[in-house]
C-alpha cells in the first residue's frame, strides 16, 4: 500500500509536471503542492496547500504535523533563500540543494569563478559592479564580450546576448544603472559570445553520483526563428540530437561530475538536480551556466519520457544511494512542449482571459497540458493569470510527429491575445543527419502557413449549427440547428475522391476546379438518399506541401461547400515524401447530410410505370470516365494543351476536361423534400491515367485535352435540394462509375425500368468527340 506523503513547492508548469509524475508512483499516497494551481489540483492524489512558501518555519511545522516524507522544491528562489537549510534540522528530507549549493545559480559571478577553479569548460568572462568599468571592458576585450548577465536571479530573463558593443553597453546601463532587475543586477557578468547550439543537460545527483537525463533544448526567444526578447522559455523538446554521444560523455565527466566533485571539495554536498546550460561549439561543449533545479519548460518534456519511478529516484538522491539505482528513459519516443503565452509577454502579461479548447486537447492520447499561469474565473471557467499560461506536451515515436502534434494542440487552445511559437525543435530539424528540415521532405512551417490562409475560407462556409473552429481535432455540428420540421433525422454519409483527373490538373497546373469536383462527388452521392448535406471534411495527401496549390484547392472546396450548403468543418493535410513525388497530390472528401426517416430515397415502393424520368445535365466528364478518355487521347495522339475541336469557347482538351463536376443539391432538394422524386442515380465512371498537352479538336474555346478534361464536376445540391425538401423527387441517381446503365437501376425497384428520351440530351462537345474516337 502507498504510504508516502510528498510536499511540492511551486505553482508553475514545472511543478505541475512533477506532481503529475509523482502521482504515478505506487509508493506515494498523497501529494500537497504549495501554493499549487488549478491544473495541479486536478491531478490524482494532489491537493493544493495554502501556505506562505517564504515562511520556512511555518512550512517546517506543517510538514512535521502532517508526517511529510519528502519535500520537493521546484523554483530557485526558495533554494537560494535557504529552505533546505531550515527544514533539514527538523529531520525533513528535501530534494534540492542547500543555500550554499544554490549559489551555483543564484550568484553567476561566484559560479563562473567556481567553473574556472575546477576547470569546467566555460566562456571567458569578467564581473563588474561599476557600469563605466563594465562598458570599457566591452569595448576593449580581446574577444567579443557581448553577453551581459545579471549575476542574481532574474526569472530567466536577466541575460542579454547583444549583437553589437553598443547594445551590450546599453544592457549594462539597464542592469547596473537603471536597476532593471533590482538587487539581482547589482553585479553583471560580461561573457565571451560563443557560437553554436544551446543544449540543456540535467542530472539527478546525491552529492556523489551523477545520473544524467536525456539532452533537451529550450527556446528562450519569444519569436519564431529565435527572434525577439528573452523569455522564461517558449518551448522545449527532448531528446536533442545536436549533441553527440561522445560530447554527452564529456559533459557527464567534465561538467556535471566535475561540478558535483568541486562542490564537495568546497564543503557542499549538493543533492537534487544540477542543470547545465551548454553551448555546443566547434571545440566542444562549453558551460554557459548552472541552475540548481529542474528547468522550465525542459521538465515537462523530460517527465513525458521518464520510465523509472520519480519518487524512488528522489529518495535515492536524499538517502545518498543513487548509485544503486538505474534511471530508465523511453529511448523510442520524443517529446515536444509548446508554451502558450498571454498578450504582451514577456514585457507584460494579460489576466482574466477565458481559455477554451483545454478539455478537448487534454483528452487526446499522447498529449499532456501543464498549467503555468491559469486561474479559476467566473462561472468556473479557466482564465489566464500570467505571462506563460500553458504548455502543451506531445509524445510520439518521431520528433517531427511530436512537434506537429504539440503545435496542432496549441492551435486548438484559444484565448484573446494567445501566442505561441510554431517552430519548436526547428534547430533539430535543420541539422539532423546533415539535412535541412525541408530537405527531409516535411515542412511544418508550410503547414502552419496553410492553416492561417485557409481558416477564413473555412469560416466563410459556416452555417447555423457549427461548433468550434478550424484546427480542432474534429468537426462539430449541432444537429438540433437543422430544419426544426425534421421529426426523426437520419444521418447520411458519403465519401469519394477525384481520381486520376488530378493528373490532368497537375499537368495543366490548374487546381482551382478540383475542390468543386471533390465536394460534388460526395454531396451528389448523399443527395441520392434524399439528404440535405450540411457538413464536409477533406483529406489531402502530397509529396511536398506547396502552400499556393493547397490554398487554391481548399478555396475551391470552400466555394463548392457554399454552393451546396455545406459547412467545411475541417480536414487533414498529409505530407508524405516517401509515398508521393513532389507535385503529386491525392484528394478525398467526406460529406454528411440529414433526411427525415421514411423520406429517404429511393422510394421504390412508390415507383410506377409512367413516372417521369429526368436527367440533369453534366458539365463534362465530371470526375469519372477518365480511363476511357486517356485511352482515346493516347490512341488519337492528342495533348491536353491542344485546343479541343469540340470546345465552344476555344478551350484546350485539358480545360474542357477540367470543367468542374456539377452540384445538383440546390436543383433537386426542393423537389425531393416535396416528395416529387422517387429515386436518384449519380452517373459516375473511371479516371484518366496520364495527361496530354495537345489542343483538343472538339474544344469550342481552343483548350487542350487536359484543359477540357479538367472541367470541374458539377454540384447539384442547390439545384435539387428545394425539390427534394418539397417531396417532389422520388429518387436520385448520381451518374458515376458504370454510367447510366449501372447507376439508374440502383434506385429502382426490381420490376421497374426507365425510358430515356435521348433526343432531349444536350450533349457536351467533349462527349461527342470521345464517342466518335472511341467508336
């Protein structure tokens, strides 16, 4: 039975992650967190504790009264102020160093001298308390002395990496003269500017043994591409591939172990976590700084990968027997955390903004949400209460997949002024295996750009009943918002694609009509059940995401959704370089409609001899029959870029064949609703295998075969829906694969046939030409 009681000091995302992981321990019965947070208190076994964390005697008294087995200190301030020194004499075990050990972070000037004394590789430096002397050093130093640090604790913001001597001197004035960081800036450290990648390597230690954690990378700058002012951290990922195994071995021996041994030589037994901030230079890892605690946001991603029981590790550290324990990590997974910050951060923060989308993200497998600045607002809502509000962490077998999942999850959480970086882990992608991220074939930045461009297109299609927004994990629609006259609504779904008509579009580089083809093929199918389409989702797969092409396609989808009365609720874009060549696409769509039970088509029991059979005109071959078209074009030696001889508007074959599929919804739905239609057949067919550029001799507008054959599929929703709703239509056939002969019988009773008056057909020139050539 679990017996241990743990007190965690802190209230941020780091402490949330520690409580979350400690709660998994079979040895832990109860966790208290002071002061805690809304998110922390929602974790199993965890309870917030209302106590002044600066009042160490009060904390000690409470711990003794409540039989606390371990105190875990998250932030650096209590450690630097001596909380462990106050609790240890009371027999209270603490995971964290005493005040003397915390100096390694709290006093950067002391820390740098310590590194020099014990030959821990670090940048050259000088410390100053006089602004004039500091600025003179910046101007005359034999190395680029452009890194200016407040020596004391400044919540991770007291470091300026200047781009010029002038900027470095300005930073000195702000810290020393203007007292920007108060007493933390009474001394400044001026360091040599090192070049390379920054990596965070943390380790558990009992004062003797060091157990290194996987390397992580923080993202300090507020803006994408590592631009803008420093923050407390906008995201992190783990493991970081920018440091080699040999370099990690050097870090363990020459940085972490050497630091622990050096502290011991100074009479300091350092217990807890030792955090080394490193620069991986051409000459090897160099230590930028030490921290005396878990990092934030590194902790959140590290906890996603820790397999060994955290409570057991911490107890081994405080008991001095860490050497007897093997700390295991999930080496088959990667974790990425994206921080969502409030408006104005890092200069200011915005409080009281209602947060939406949290529950939806939190319920997703492989995701975790850690609260940094969240409070309970009116009516039980969650509101922002600080600069860094949340961190969304994702775990996946591949770093790219984890980054994509975390970024998408961050997009699904919203509040006024919310901002987050969409490029967390970008440095790993730019250098792993010597390839750039783009060269590896997947472009997350392009995907993010696409989402921004298509969001207003999707929003424009919304109708009453739509819930949520683009970027969520699913599309939501409130069925009660449909026609109130529906007594017993039946959902009707349809899915389809565009087929090899895509190849015509790719050769012609004409993508604006494909969206209508996709929507039409789906909504026309469900219209044949007498259903009114109200929602649509799309799927696009490609070898390399080309934002302009994808945006054009989605615009066509959105326009067609408006034509058919559908709301574009969402979709998926899959970039798969190993599956598709660059420039190649595949599309699939999914439509949802509704019809009253008993009113669905075909109504075969009511069909009688003498019933009128109507055929609605197509706009061309729609999105089917292209295998036959290909064969005819191939045998006749024509190219899609040739003018089509049958075209009445001087189009090429390609333009004629890309005429979009007709959408019959608005044409037929009124008659269907009136009960006038007993059955509908959607006439469809096959698809093209390749593209031709010659002018189509049948084109009336001088188009090529490709242009003629890319004529988009018609959408019949708005044409038919009024008639469907009036009950005027007994059946609808969507003429797709198999043509008239196979599609019309699908909606007829076994003993009923139809008679078509072909003299009333208005044959498109492309069909006449295909018939003549195909014989």
